[in-house]
C-alpha cells in the first residue's frame, strides 16, 4: 500500500488523471491525501470533485481557501470573481451532492505514515499550536460546516481580524482565526500575529514577519507538516516541512510525494498546461 500527498489541484482534472496514471494509483490499494484547493481557476472543478468522491476512503481531502470560497458562492455569501471557474459545479445537476461532500472534508489531518507523524493542512499553523491542538481546533470548524449553522458561518468567515490567536476567543472571531490560519496563512510574527497582504515570495515579507514554518520554537516542529497554498514557494523538502503547491494551474507542475520509510520520500510530478495567467498568483 502506497501513501501519497498531492498539492493544489485547483480544478485541473486532466493533470490529476495524468499524475494518478504516472503513480499507477489503485483505490483498492493506495491512499491519496489531497492538501486543499481542490477547485477553482482550472477548467474542470466538477470533474475533480466527482473523481475524488468516487475514490471513497482512498482519497482523503482537505479544504483550502478556494474550496471554502465555492461554498460561500453557493450559499449566496460571495459573488464570483472574474478569475473564478466554478460554474461547472454551481450549475451541475449533482450540485447538492458535490457541495455536501465538500462540507464533509477536513481542515487538518494528523496521520502516522510509516515511521513518522505527518500533520496535513492547506496553508499554515500558528506557532503556539501543537499538532494535537491543530486537529482539535480544525474539528470546531468542521462541525459547523456539517451543521445547519453553515450559512451563518460563511457570512462571518471573511476578514483578517483578529490577527492573533487567543484561547479565550469565542464565536465567529474564534472560527475566523482558525480558518485563516489553516487555509490562508503564509507569514506571521514570531509571536503568531498573521499577515495576509503578501502573497508572493517569502523574500518579500514585511519587516518583523517570516514564513510560519520558520518561526523559532513553533510547537509543530516535532512532526512533519505537509501543506500547499504557496505556489511561489514551490517544492520544499525538509525533515519538518513538505510544501507541495508547485503551481499546476499557472503552468507549473502537479506534485505528489510518496511517503517512504525513514523519510525517504519520492517526488513525482507532471507538467501542467497553464489555465490562468499569473497575477494574483499567491492565492
């Protein structure tokens, strides 16, 4: 049985098919972990969702900011932007089933993969959060996504404030910080104050900010954290970090990592045809 991490697909179903063919994926034998942003900006978001739904437990998917954006549009909370390519989902005859499946996906996973613990998220983790706490906080949002409170939550989800985590936070402010960290975070201060304006390379970080995974003594340094979201960062392979958004939708590659024993991980990539022109590339 092989375990694979896969970076941001963003509606590029043909690239996903080629990647799965390259790794000879078998849903009866292997497990895929997709790190969020399953949909949007690529041409075939509905096909991606149908494919992953069809794999059942063999495809374990995280939600990214684009996936939550789809839910917000579907519930009338947001209007589509010019770069959105979500009509094939929104106008699909099986739209209710696609959206219901999406609401049942996770915001974080902590898996024992061979001989290492792997924390999987879409974007980032605040420095003060342990892996166990990250899973617990993600579950608070996951419960709301699967409840009748979903429309109210989506109305309150957007915004950059609060920028700092506090265990005493409650209500929409608490959920917003959790969502922002797990699906949007790139840069923060050593104390964990988040910054969302910078979407390009880490070298453009404002004074006092650094990539979340570079914060000294962050509480998830004892596990391997796998994430996507940051296409300008690209492939990053460290003992404590695996970054897998390699810009498929922008004409880069769609990447998978086969997790191996003793962290002997294998990178597999397929070249992609650009579905979007780089501009607001970071998101």
